[in-house]
């Protein structure tokens, strides 16, 4: 209620009760978020307020770049925190270049006050078996030290035919709680492999009818495999009762191998695919330091915060393609094809990829949170100075071939007024920050008045544009009556992009080309209204959900014919409702249901193709009881209760319109006990 932004935290208990496997499963409960996939791979991707947030742009207890890139297991997490809106001031620019519409922060588990040993076994979908251990203890004087261990394993065929999954997870957290000093250290390891993963489909014209939701049109030789080792340490020290300093650092070492074949589909379902192999390694270092001080100046209370952060990433990559003529297939009657040779186009070594990119982001921030009228009026003023340095290297020779270095200042202003203890009114202005583009050299095809689309010479070829600044203005009202509450907000967010402006028509008779300037004048604007609700309005009945209305428009595009169009994959309306009911007639029995609705989405840049709206219903039941003096909890959950066959996402990566098929009806069962 004191935060002048819109946010929601999803707890470990919610994830456990819904038998969530990953962050994406948890975020299915958020009415402002939709889940998609990465471009040509199986990276989870989250769309907030119509803008993508890449999974490797999430923060881990405030640190960028530390989390696994493709998938984060829910067993590792105490909370999933969703922040809606531009975040360059709060966290700095995201290293992957997303985060315009919001951010996701993952909080690791901590040891509880009471000892915990929880064992869980489960069955998921086809024949996937699941087992997990969650244990914690506190020890030392006054239980100052805590240790929490999480182990999980999944293996077997998923609810999609012939799609095999194998995942192993380890999480270890150590913390110390002192009177003046606090410390935590977290270590995570995750090995996630999928064999014959069902791919996304790119439509070639009209959208084909969705195949059966349990159908797998993947080739048997395709797979994705990633292993991630990551960790972070954080310390805080109260210098005085009013001054606290902190420091945190973390890192990740990740390895990925993929052999994929993502098809293009004709309207009748005929497919054309080619093989794409990829080897990748990532090394990331991330750090954050700061000081926080509380003091008064007359009747005004201040909380002054100054901080510095840095993220360094090193990407090693390689790839290999098969013949681009491709091989044929069918969406409805899959055809098994022997793996073609991936030798038509190669770069680097798949087994020992070389460094192809480095990113270094350094930022300094200062903010003053002022409190007036005995805490009824809160004013936040802040700014962050950000330096962005990127470098790219040739896949084969390792020679430097490009780069980018620039800086920017992103301010933030926020107001919050509490007329009473249950209502907060707020407004804010903040910015997003993305690396600028490099103007292409030579010519590009562009519309020239009276001449149609012709080659135009770029007069500023090679120029690195300044960082793109997305702007957000938001206002809202929060209500919290203790048992029940919600937030209603209105917002406007802009996403800058590149623009090409013709400055001279040239002279065809004299063989003089038209000329133009590459600049940062493009823009996408998303305006919306967002409603979230939560709580227990009636004893034993809990609700969580809301709705988002979006009006998204390309204001100025690199291709002028797209001006005024809606961006790919952004629906005008989406809504979620999750309801739990504790059955009075039988203590320990809880029924649960969820509805997820997404409106129609543009599926082409010119809006000539549209994905139909879709709705999914989920239902679950859990029963907590004792047997032989031992507490047990049985959980059963069915997702896609109606077993609908439907495309559920368009794109996710900017400018792409690949389709993701929804999962079939999937039954999950588990039993857990604590001692």
C-alpha cells in the first residue's frame, strides 16, 4: 500500500498447491502476464502489458543475469514477484534488452523458524514421475543461522506424445539473522533436457487449424538440453539505527546444446522444416552495492538510497543449418524424417563454441522517498545513470566485428496519497532503457514518393544510435481491507524503435540514388487499464485474478505502411480468475478452479491475419489429513479441463509471429508429507 507502482507477489504455497513446475506456471495466475516461447527455442518468455520480458532478464533477489536462461524450476523459489511498468530506474537496463512492460524478481527459499522436512512424490501427464525433498533447519545461538535444501527430479513422457522430459534440480540456501548484520548465500544447479520437444510453428499465410493438443509433430532426433550452475551472496549491515549498507554479487555458468527443426506451415497444414543445431555457453557476473539512510528535515521524513550495480555477460555460441530447401512434413499426420546433415551453413564449433558477444552494464542510482502528513503523502524522486557497452565477435575468427558504447540517465517520479488506512492513490512516471541500434551501411529498400519502393542510400551508415528510452505514465488506486483487496490502474507505455526517413528523392536519370537517415524515431504505444483482485472475501473462499484491457498501436514504423497497425501478439483483452473453496463439510478438503482467457491477437505485421481468442479452464482438489499420526496432503489437478485444441500464443520475440500450441488435458497427482 506504500508502493506507488502496481505489483503482485505469488508465494511458494500457491506454486506448491498448483503443482507448478516453473515460473511460467506460476505466472499463469497473473491477468497482466501471458506466457510464450523464445524465438526458435524453448526459452520461457513472459509478456507483461503487451511487451516481452525474456527469462534471462529476470532478477534473482535483485541481481540481473544470475538465473538459468531457458527455464527456472518452481522448487527453488519462495516468491515470484511481478512488477508492472518500466523499470530502468529501479533495476537498471535489462542485459537482454527487454523489460519495457515490467519485471519479474525471483526470491530464493529461506529456512523457517520451525524445522521442515517435506517429501513429495507425483505423477504428471503421460508417464512423468516426480520426486522432491524440501528440508530446512535453523541452528546456532538464537537460531541465527538457517539452511534450506531443495532437491527435485522429473523424468518420463509428458502429456504430448513421444515428448520426453528429464529435469534435475538442486537448491541450497544459507542465511544468518543478526541484530545488526544479515547474510545469505544461495547456490543452484539445474539440468533440464527435452527430447522431441514439440516446436512452435510459423504460418505462411492464413493460420492453419490447430492439430490435436496431444499431437507431436517434432522429429524424434530433435532435443534441447541445458545445464546451469548459479549462485549469489548478499550481506546487509546496520551501521546505525538509521543507516544500512548492503552488498550483493552473483554469477552463472550455463551450457546449452540444441538440435531443432521449427516448421513453417501452409494454411492446409503442410510443413517445411530444416535442421538447426546450436551450442552455447554463458558466463555472467552481477553485483549491487548501496546505502540506505532514514532522517528528518523538519516535518518531512526522508529515506535516501544510493546504489551502484554492474552486470557483465560473456556469450559463446555456434550454429549449423541443414539445406535451406528443407524437408516436408504434415501438421496433422506427422512424417518421421531422418536427421539431415547440418552442413549447409555453419559457424564455430558446436562442442567448443567461441566468444561471440560481451555486454557490460554499469549504473549508479540515487532516490529520495519523502514522507509528509504523518506518512499519508509519499513522494519518490530518483534518477539512474547507466552505461552500456556491448561487443560482438566473429564466430570463426573471434575478431571483433561490432559494438556499442553509450550512456543515459533515466529519471523516476512517483506520488502516493493514503486518504485512509484501506485506500492508496498513486501516480508515477518512469522510463525503460534499451541499447540503441546501429544504422546499416549501404542501401535499404524504402518507399520514395512517386517512385515506389526503391534502394535508398543510408547517409549515416555505421552510426550507433543513442539508447532507446521507453516512457511510462501510470495512475491507480489500491484497496486493502485486510481480507480482500485489489488494484485498478491506467497506464501509457511507449517503446522506441528505429526509423528511416528519406531526405532526398535522388535523380534516376543521372543515376543518383535517393538518400535517407536512420534514426530512433519509431514508436509503439500501449495504453491500458488493469484490474487485479485478491483475498478471502468470505471465510473459506479465496480469489485471485483480474483483467487487462490493452490498446496497442505502432505509431511510427520503419516500414511506413505499418503505421497505425497493432503489434503482433498483443490482445485487446485478457483475464484470469482463480478460486479456492474450503469445503465446510470435510475439514482439510479444498476445491480449486481457474479460468484463463486471451482475446484475439494480430498474427501478422499488417494485421491481415489474426489468432482467435481462446479460453482454458483448470480444476483441482487437495485434501490434507493425518494417517498414523503423520500429516499427508493429496493433490490432483487437471489443466485444460475441456481438452481444447488451440493456439495460445503468437510470437513473443519482437517482429516474429510463430504459434505455440496449448497443452492437452493434463492430469497431475502428488502426495506430500512433512515431519
